[in-house]
C-alpha cells in the first residue's frame, strides 16, 4: 500500500468516526435501534437568542396536521441550544451546538452528565454577566437570580418527566396545564378557615376571583387575600392584595370599615388604604382605571324614599348608614385585575380600587386565601391565563412566525408579561397577519421574562418552540427592571436582524403596520421600494416635551433626584409605541456594554435620556417627529397605533381593517 493510499484510508476512517460520533450525540435512537428522523421539512421554527431546556419534541407539529413527533428514544440527549431550522431539499440534519466552559459559570448545564456549558447567545450572555456590575440595581440582580432558580427547577422537572416517559413507554406529555377556571364548591372543605384556593398560573387583565359568603356574628372581621409566590431570599409568601372587612371597627374607629394593603417580609405591612377614610384623612378622590379608590356611598347616611306605596315594614322615609357587608346576610364579592390595579365589587356595585404596588404584580399570584369570621358558600377564580395547545390550532402554519430574514425594513419588539398567553395569541391572529409581517419586510418578536411558577415557564417554552416569535429573557418579569427589555430589543436588532428601524410596543397595543411604515418611508414611484423619509437619526412617536419628573415616591412614574436631578426630561416618546433608527439602537447596546449609559426604571423616559446622550457623545443631529396618531391612551379614530386594547378589541380593530375601515375604533368590545 502506497503512502498516498494509506493517507486516503486514514482520512476515510477519521471521517467515518467523526460522522458516527456526531450522529450518536446529535440524535436519539428509537426502540428499534434506528436513529430518529429530525429532517422533516415541516420544521420551520427559528428561535434565535434562546437558551432554554427543551421540554420534548411533542411541541413540534408535523406538516400533515397538528399531531406531534413521538418521543420513543431510550437515550436522553442533551440539547443546550435549540435552533430548529427548515431543512433543505437534501434534508440537512439539525445538530445541537455547544461552546466552551468560559461562559458564565453560574448557569448550569441543562442535562446531567454534560460538562460543557450551554451556548448563550448575546442577550443571555450579556444580561447574565451584567448582574456582576456594581452599578446594576438590586432589583435586577434579584430578578436574575430568581430566573436562574426558575430554569434550574424546570430543567430538573423536564428531565424527570422524560425519564418517566422512557420507563413507562408513554409518549404523552404531562397533562397539567394552566386552567382557565378554578372553583371550590365542596361545602365540607369550605368550612375550614383559613381556606386557600390555588391559582396555578397567576392573574392577567380581567382575571377575577368571586366569593359567595356570609359574614359571621362572632367577630365580624374577615379578609380576602391574593397570595404571591415567595420572593427570592424571603421566607414567607407576600400578600399581593389584602382586603379586610371589619364590621365592628378596629382600634382606629368603631365604625364598619374596609382596609386594603400589601405585605412582604422586607417591608412588613405597607401604607394602608381605608374605606371610608378616617375623619382626619382626606377623601381619596384619586381613581384606578377610572374607578374611585373608595365608593363615596360607603359609610354614608343613605335616605330611601318609599314612594306612593310604602313597602311593608318600611317607613315613608328611612335613613341608614350604608355598608356593603352585613352580619348574617350573604354577599357576592368579586376582585378583578384591571390595567393598573384591582377592582372590588360587592353584589354588582363597585366598592374599592387598589393600585398595583411595586414588585407585587398580578402574575405573581399563586393562591387566594380567606381568613376570619366568614361562612363560605363558593369560590371561583375565572379568566385565568391559558395557552393554546398546538394540537388544536388549525391555522398554526398561518400564525407561526416566518423564518427570520437576513435583512428587514422594520423590527418590532413587543413587551409582554409571561402569563399573557391570550394577548400574544390575539396579536398573532390580528396585526401580525399584515402582509408586510408575513413576507419579512417587518419582523415581530415578543420579549418575555420568566415566571416564578414552573408551569407557566413550561408553557412559555412550549409556546416559543411552537410559534417561533418569543424571545425569553434570563430574569423574572418585574416592572422595576422592564427597561432591560428595551435593551434586549436593541440587542436583537444588532445581533439577530439587520433592520433599518427598530420599534418598541406593548402586547395591549394594536398597530396598523402599513401606516407605521408609511410614517417612516415613502414608496418610490412605479416601485415597491421603500425609501426612508428622514436621512438622520430618528425618534418618532407621541413625544413629550419638557416633561417634569414625578417626585412623589408613591407615583408609578417616580424619579428620584439622585437618578435625574434636572427639572425636566429630554424629549421622550410614550412607551406604547415609538420608532428609533438603527444607529440609536446600536449606541444603546454599546453604551451598556461599555457601562457609560445609566439604567432608569422608566423605559420610555430612559430611551429619551439615552438618545440625548447619543446626540452629545456621537455629535449627531436627532430628528424628533411627534405624531398624535401614535396614541398612548384610549382609542381615537384615525389612529396609527392605539393602546389599552383587550383581545376582543384587537379582533374588532382587525376586522375593521379587513373591511376597509382603516383606523376606526371599537368602543363596546369586552373580553
């Protein structure tokens, strides 16, 4: 054998060995000993910048329907980074990718027995390392640690379930899902006090908990409480909302009263709200979602006129102190989650409202607790967050995100809360169906933080795998750190998609995508080519000029003098929807990577401050374009974007667009 022939033989053996090893690592074997086929051309899911454990391949639908690929392997295969792409005509296999162990040591490998760390794409890699900096707010560090703990937990559960399926030969996924309704109607169980009703996946907009009960005659005091998941580093669960009824008064008053509050380990009881207010307190005239914090009828003398024919047992004119709860008389009380706070009604009448408090958001709620002197008849939690099962989505191919193009005209990042499955689905079925989105001219991604609840995270991961449009972030979703989503959107624009412009919006905002493009571009005559209207750096939206910071710490938009000492902000655009040029997005990424841009809690104000820094440091002229059609309040006709739209209103607005009634509002749609 010649030296040349020997070299060819060695190369052939080495090639065979490499291919054999890669196949053994990359694909599981079925029960028949053959490697499973991962080359299906039906797989067209692309999830860039995503690091997460794969729950199972059951979430990947087939082309010939919505059935699932079976999982019948007897080998557990590590899949640290999942990026499924459509195979070419030759059926290119989808191989897992790894990186070296130099990446953030705090983050665990996804499956046991693997010594290599998972591949972390830029968003995860940067945000995970960012928490090491001294300048990072404590809330961000806390959220990152909770996110790490959440992924560890869900990873372990998925491994255990996979082993169980292999052992018992079952291909079915665990049937536990987020329920739409939870009820407690068992009379014997309802006698136990305190009584706790689990709420598995938190609350979302218009979720409600209804209690039918009768106040007792012993103490006349009872409370209804929404309990949250344990905060990181705290031993007891927080009380996200405390609604206490005191029929005999308390140490501050001898009159019936309602007390609303929250409780955490770190702050104990916060500042309480009373209804009716104490004599030395001002009447709380402020409102939540347009509803008074305390109905003015509560605790007031109500005079009834009996009319021409007096009711039996009722005088011609009677005066009583009105209070919504009475000893021995049954009531129906409902606590609803609104846009900005909780609403409480009793027997159909609005009684109180309570603003959401910092880091105690509705999605955190995991149970409803009843304490005190109350005889319970029933408890029903309704309108809870649920996700669509891909097996029952007939138009999955239509609403699944198109393959990410190399170049695009506009990238839209959508802020979304982890349990907002329904709002995300309504967007997929409405304004994400514009031809400009489907053909890749516009790219849309949801930016979602993690949940403290394991089941929500499981469904989030399945949702991201199914629809290919969810960008998960390595932190628990807290309002205080929402600005990191803005940074993540800019990072996506830099590392994942080459877009000319970047837009930020919310999952309760309806966009007329064609009108958004028309506000940025003009069409070349006799062509479909889009030409930018503005040749310089751009901020376009509903712009606030010379806006003064809110200095009241109780204000949702509070800004301390330490964070911003000036009397006014630089120009900034309201958060429901604004557009920036790519050069600004790139500057935002660079500024945080090199640590010369400061973090601010108010994400839209933060962008305005960063743009002001961009103009000074980069010596650029920024074009500020104010457009009233970028609406940040309720809907008004001739809108380009409109905020505070629930899923039913989204569908109504989309129907108007399809019927040629462009920019026409829907006023009477409810969920």
